[in-house]
C-alpha cells in the first residue's frame, strides 16, 4: 500500500474513490486514513499496513484509532460492498 498526500492532484476524483482505486492511504490533518472495501470486520490487514507505514516513517501514533462505516448493512445487503474509513492519529 502506498501512502498518498492530499496535495497530489487526483485528476478531479473524489479522495475516497482515488484511494480505493489506487490502493493507497491518505495522510491528512494529523491522521493516516485508509478506505477498506469489503466486510467491516475483516480490517486487520488494513490496520497492519497502516501501522507498518507509520513505523517505517517514524510517526508516533495516538492512543486511539477510528473505524467508521461509510456504506454498511443499512445501505447494501452485500458485505463485499461495505466501505469503511479507518483513521489513525499520527504525530
């Protein structure tokens, strides 16, 4: 997973769409963000990639991470269509 800084031109794409299509995370406003497409409960690999990236780039992380369902079972019956935003505070 590559990390993408928000000042990079997305070519007019929505940030979430760009991140999903290019398998990248965004570093923004003191947080590392990633979007997970698929079941909300299978986020371990995404967290591992985010924490590996923060370690590699010598960031310290805050005490908490956040997992926010953007598209969940209320919007779709298919777990493969779930969309989750994961954010980790970094310093």
